[in-house]
């Protein structure tokens, strides 16, 4: 949204992140489990009210789990030239398929879908998508950048090896393997408590997900920033793919074709495919910090020169929308 505004667009926002009360959260969880539709923040009504008051040339929806097909049809009936755009960072056809029913029904009514994995193109087409375009994630120029930490922040955030992300069994296995072999790993993120390998990871756990400048400071404090992909979502890249190197920090990431396309291996980032390769490279770069710093600086330059930031991505996507391109 900030990038859109910086690029000269007039943008109004509907906030879908307003905290819910306990009773609302319980009701939403129960109805979602049963496959029932709820709209606790009256999102669909808000879209209609906004169009009546202001109209819009583009309606841009991020992960519209509760935007109904009937709402999109209503918009098109009243404003046939309004372009309906959906950006989906997650995977409706991966392991986590609950909660997507309303969105799947709405797929044919969007003009353009931006999806984070190429597999989704055919899958969306089967549900009636007219135009589906893969996109890569990106980083914020305003937020994700190299920082000089104060002495107090150094004491709080500096670690030889760290990871930020939610729990997943394969991630926990990898991190526990490192810890069991004498390499402590500072872990931040949600869902780790009492999950797989918790007894091993618990002494190294730094708490739940952090956001904003604190997140940037945590990344900046890492000598080696580990990056594991989420296989349940069939990810080949994600936001940390860009946020870590944009902070000028050495990224040791899970190997994927997309990672190899985005960064030159062993020059702009380092990759691993197994826990044996992971521990070998962690040990090597802990012993060769200057080499790690050189790779980190090259990764930062790649982010800056290749347009991996939100503004560049948004400029490209808005160009596709405005030109009415089809694929």
C-alpha cells in the first residue's frame, strides 16, 4: 500500500486486521472448522459502502478469504471498468486447504490473480481464473535495511546463528540437529512451544514473531541467518528470501530453483539441500566470517540492483494491470 502511494496512486484501505474479541475469535474458529462463512469485520459490506461513496479504478485484495463472489459481481455490475485484482501469497492447493472455500468460489470473478508459485497457474485456471500471473515476494526499502545496532541492542540481538519463522517439523529437525551438534541457534517465531524437538530448542527459543523495526534488528544481529522454506505451501521463495539479504546479512537458505535464479550461489547467498550440507556450511562460515560478510554485501547489492523491493514489484504489477496484459 505504501509503495502504491509512493508511486503516485491515490489509495484507500479497508483494514482486515482489527483485533477480534474472545467470543468473536472462538466463533470464527468454530465456524471455519465447520466450513461455515463468517465475516466478523463486515468486509463485504465495507467494500460496497466504499464503492458507493468513492468508487475506484482498481480493487486490490490481498488473500481475500472472506471476499464473496457476490460482492465482486455486485462491483462489476455497477462499475464494469473497475479492475478486480487478487494477490495470494499463500497456497489454496497445498497442505493447508481449510478456510479457502469462499475464495475458491470467487476466483472466476477477479480480472487478474497474482500468485506466488507457478503451480498455481493451472490450478487457478481449473477454478475459472481468467488471468493468473506468478510473482516473486519482495522487501520494504523503508524497513529492511542494514542497521548499526547500539551496544544494548548488540547484547540483545547479536547471535552467531539465528532463524525467524513459524514452526514446521522439517525446520525443527534441522535446527535440533544443529543444536545437538554443538551449534546453538536463536529461534524466533510462532508455534514452537511443545511441538516437535521442543525440548532441544526450548533453551534457544527467543519468543514469538516480531514485526517492524524489531524484526529488522533481529535479522541485523545474526551472523548467519538460516532460511527454511515452507514445504506445506510448496514455497520456492518467500519474503525472507529478500528481507535477509536486504538487511546486508549473510543468508544460508534452503536450495530451490527459484533461490538459484534469484541469487548467485556462493557469491550472493549460500544454499543447502540436506542437514549434512547445512551443518558443513554453518561450521565453515562461522570460521570464515569475512567471507560471509562479502557474500552478504553482494546479496544486498543484488537486492538493490535487481528490483527486489516492494516498490519495484508493485510498479511492475500495476504496469501489467494498466496495460491489460493477459497470459
